[in-house]
């Protein structure tokens, strides 16, 4: 059985986001897997 689980990376919510001239400064941003997607991956692994 083949299972596909899609995930999305989002900006780490524990970081401080800096805004300059009305735009987010992307330098130094760290991305993590969406918490809901972590649950989906775990459920997928358990199915196998």
C-alpha cells in the first residue's frame, strides 16, 4: 500500500518577526512543519 501525505512549512511561531516599511523581513526566518501536518505524518506512519 502506498500512502502520500502532503505537508506545508510555515514560519516558526516562536520567532520574533521584524517588519520594515510594511513588509516582513525574511532574513533569518526559520520554517517548521505545520503542527497539523505533523499529526498527519504520524497517522500515516502508524497506518504502515
